[in-house]
């Protein structure tokens, strides 16, 4: 697993613990606050991870060939074919 993903997840989690950066809704019951922060964590972590993965390199770094079971598209990215593409 990528260490950056672990660090990003931990930072988002630590920042969205109720009372660390903000407590939503102010004056709400303990259960309501936990539910709101859980929903916020799900939304924010999804956005952060999508932004991270969009910035990463795609599978187009194999050169002229793709790994076994993948074929190269016109844009240079390798996509799975579901079967072997050459004998091992």
C-alpha cells in the first residue's frame, strides 16, 4: 500500500475528529456530532483520494508493450483484456 495514502487518510481523519478543527453542529448531541463528522470524513476523504489518484501516473509507462493480460490503447494506456496476450 502506498505510504502517501496512509498519511493522507490519517491527516483527514485527525482533522475531522469532532473538536479538533470544528464541531458540527454546534451544541448538537454527541450522536449527531459523530454522525455529521463521519459523513464529512467520507466525503472529504473521497475527494482527497480522487485528487491524489488523478495526479498519479497512469499505466502508460510500460513503453512499447503492456504486461501480460493487458493491451495498449491509442492513448498509450494499458487496459485489461481478461485473457493472456502472450505466452509466458
